[in-house]
């Protein structure tokens, strides 16, 4: 009996163990099955024409039982406007929609995914000059298998009426060795990381030729920007800028001729003011590219900057003293601050330009964004974060337009998560965020309009109220800066239409007040509706008037370029700190990029009366061979050893060579 019982217990235990084992395996297998996931088919279909039938499509990855998906569609504020279910047929989902103008979000509870939809009409007018965008595809969407994404984004930008995109590329990858060009290079290159340190970047900013061709096929021109130089141009330098200027000139002639069909402009370097390098080290490269483009008849405007600081400081001042404003067609700067900071930023740059005789030189806002907090792999922002990004990016475009900025580049198109801050205006799912739809609606609202003044309004909630004109029509953009669903303003404006930040139609409240739920609202109507409601005597109007003046005339670029060969002391981004103030040696390379020898006479002076220093003011005469350079030196002595902060400036003129030779651009070195 005991034996049979023991056998029975063992058999029962085996059956239970076997069953438990299979149950565990079944549960593990269940967990191994990936959750169903939807993938967008053709992102361009998520940009639909308002009030027209359209079909949104997805591909299903995984198994869906039963083969139906429930969906919800909500508006800008997340308010549901439609709900239903759709069949999964051959792992494809098709959702027919017909949506009024605005932003919409499609939710699929079964997969936990949300997708944005932009109901904005395609732009059919002339190409917009002011509205631009930093696409950032050269680094974020650059793999060969990403071509459909690149083409989709380019088509979206082109459809909206945006006239220019900003892109990065690597000079090192394009021209890895003298006379060797790889238009789709993807090799690693050294990148200057600041503080005299370099980092190696594997294959970033690659396949430039393929990207340029995508833009060309999409009918969109680009402003190209670079921020690296090939090692073979350094000549042992501890900084990132090229030392061999003749090889630099030859390289850029080939590059410029290759890309000039697609380039709308070339931005020389990115944020040099925060790299920790003196400005005089940057300018020889700028002058070299300016001369080589001019000499080779490459009609690509050069953009100076791109300054990372939205206020002018010592760096911009030193750049101007070194001739930057004579070499460039426009100046660009970046801004990631609130919209209220745009006006003082533009005023700061206008004051700087005026001080150097270029008050009406065009200003470009090359990067302007508002990132949203992003956890790892978070596909889209929260509604509140998305609204805040939409608010800033859009109103900064309005402010830039009112203050006379010539180009505004919203930053940026693709999903771009950097240290928990995401700058993308598209979700990881490749569909638009609120910020993208709000910006594209701003393009639709203000393309071709001119700033007129400010709307007269007595409401402490209103931060900015800019008015624009086109013919007999007026648009007031009223900004409170805060998304609040019940926010209103009282205005004696009649016969107007009211639109939210995404373009959706809003209606007056029963008490006659105007809703401003998004923090920004567009009020549009005939000029008569705005009679006696506009103040045209504003600070922005004065800045706008300066921008309407003719730009500085074209320059003539000298083939003679002065380049500091040896630092007179320890250097930083501000100045050269002299180790020995009693004696200083100044070594300068004098480059000649012309095809013939040129004799020059150089002068050294100080912009500060430095007692005891000699030989300030002495001149040196040298013949500079064609496509070569000569090293010249000054030895300064000051027995007193007292040296205040000041510039040592080298200027010169051509003694023999071509008649009517252009003036030699100065080399200004700040010492302390």
C-alpha cells in the first residue's frame, strides 16, 4: 500500500510538474510575442488638404486578434472629434478622413500609439523667402535606407511653401585628401570639440551628394553649413581651422562648382563664438572661401556667423575688426530663448552692424527652437510640452518677421533627442507634432505680409500683438504665451476671422470676447476693421525699416590674406594673454591666392596709445609668390612692461600687381 501510494505520488508530481513546465513555457512564449505595432506608410499622406477626403495608412507588425483596431481622433486640445474601428487587411490599416484646417491626433488604444495629422493646404504662391527650416537630415536621416524618409520630409517642406532648408555637411568627408573628392563620403572625421580638444565622429554628416540630389529632385534649395576642416589643411595646428589657405581655396572652388546648383547659401562654420578660439583664427578661412568663390564665379552667397549667442559681444566685435562684414552677404545668429528676446537680439546685432558701417546688412536667424522634455525612446511629447514648443517656435517667427530678420530657420524637422531635450518637430513615428503644424500654419498665414505696427490693446495678459499688412488686409498676431482653454481678450474689432495657432477656426464667445486658448491667435480682416487700432511708432517698426533699406553693395575680395602664424601668448576665445609684456614677437603668414606674384606693403599699428612700445607703426615690404606665402615678423619691445587690453592691427596695400587691386583685409589681434 505504501509502495503504490509512493508511486502514485511520484506520478502525480510528474504530471503536475510536466503541466507546470508547459504552462510556464506557454506563458514565456506569450511574452515572447512582440506587442502589435503600427508603422506609418508614406508620411506625406499625414499632411492633408483641409475638408478634402484623404486616407491615412499604416502597416501592422505583429498579430491582432480580432483583426480590428479601435481608433480615436482628437483636435489640438486633445478633445475627441471622431471614433471608430477599422479592419486589418493583409497587415494594412486604412483610415479615411476628412478634416477641417488644424492639427489632429489619431490614437490606437490597442497598440498605445499616437500619430499627428496636419490639415494644412499646400502652398501655391511664389516661393517664400522669409520662412525657412533647419532640416538636420545630413546627420539624423542620412543612411541609404532612410531615403524614403528624407524624400518625404523634403516633400513636406516643399509643399508648405518654405523656401530654404539648412543642412550640415563635412568638409573632411567630402575632401579627405588633396585633389581627392568623395561626394558621398561616410568615413569618420575629426571634429573640434572646443577647449583645444578633438573628437572622432564616425560617419556623421555623410552622403552629402545623395542628400543634395534628393533636395534637387524635390525642388528645394539649401543653405549648407560646415564646421570641420580636413586634417591635411591643418599643418600641425592645434585649432580646427585650415592653415594652408592656397589648398583651402582650391578645395572650395571644386566643392562650390559641384554644389552650386543646389546651394542657396553657404554658412561658414557653426557657432565659432562658443568654441574657445580667437576670431582672428576664423577669418582667414572665411576670406579664402569668399575670394575663391568670387574669382571662380561661383554665385553662392556667404553667410557669416553662425553666432551661437543672440547678443553681440567681444567676439562679434573682433570678427568685424578682422573684416567679416566685408566678406559676407548676411550675418546669422541662433536663438533658443523666449519670443520676447527676439527684439533685443535683433537690436543688438543692428547696433553692431551700424557701428561698422553696414546697418542694413541682412540678418538671418539660423536656428530657433524650443525643445521638449523627452525620456529615452519617448515617441512624442506630452500635450503641454508640445503646445509650449509650438508657442515659442511660431511666435519667434512672427517676432523675427516684425523686427526685419530676412530668414527664419525653425529647428528642427526630424526627431532629435539630445540629453533629454528633443528638438524635433516630427515624432519618432514620422508624423507631425503640434509645433510643426503651428509653424506651417504661420507660413500659410503670413507669407507675403509686411509688418505695420502693434495692435492697441489694454490687457495685461497680452505680451505681444503684432499687425501685418497685405494690400487692404490686416492680420494681428496676439500672443499671451500661455495655453489656457478659457483665456479670452476683449477687443473692439469687428468683421474679422479668428484662427488658433494651428489654423482652426475659432468663434467669439457669447459675451463678445475673443478666445485665445493656445497662447497665440490670428485676427484677420479688412483695413477698415483695424482703423485707429494700430500703433506704427514702435521699436520693431524702426528695426523693420532698417531692414528694408538696400543691402551693402557687393565687395571686391583681395587675393592677399593675412594669417597669424604663431600666437603671441596663451590664447582663449577672448584674447591672447601675453606671457612677457616687455617683448612680443608677432609672426604672420601673408598668402597670395592669385595666379601672379604681388608685392605688398604691410603696416603694424595699435589701437591704443601704448607708451614705450616700439616699433608700432613700422612697415614691411615683401613680394608674395603666386599661390604661395611669405612669413613676416615684428619684434616689439616695451621696457615698462605695462600693456592694457588693445588690438594689434596689421593692414596693407598692394605696391605692384594688378591695377585697382582690392584693399587687403586687416588682421586684428586682441592682446591683454
